[in-house]
């Protein structure tokens, strides 16, 4: 399986979407800000975008 297929499969995980939707409805979903920041930095570096300003 190619990388883009893995990414698409992961993005289209309807079971996980349903789990998060339920957690949001219950008020039990917690966001890990450090994890989100790490993923954002990785994504930006893959695009060649610098998030650091001087």
C-alpha cells in the first residue's frame, strides 16, 4: 500500500470518526495540544512552510 493510500485510509476511518463524534456529544473528548502542535509542525515542514517568524 502506498503512503497516500495509507493517509486516505486513515482519514476515512469512519469508526474513529463515530467514536470522536460520540465523545464530543458526551463532553468526554480531550484534545492533546502538544500532539496537535507536533503534527502541524510536521505537516508544515512537509510543505516547506516555516511557522517560525523573526
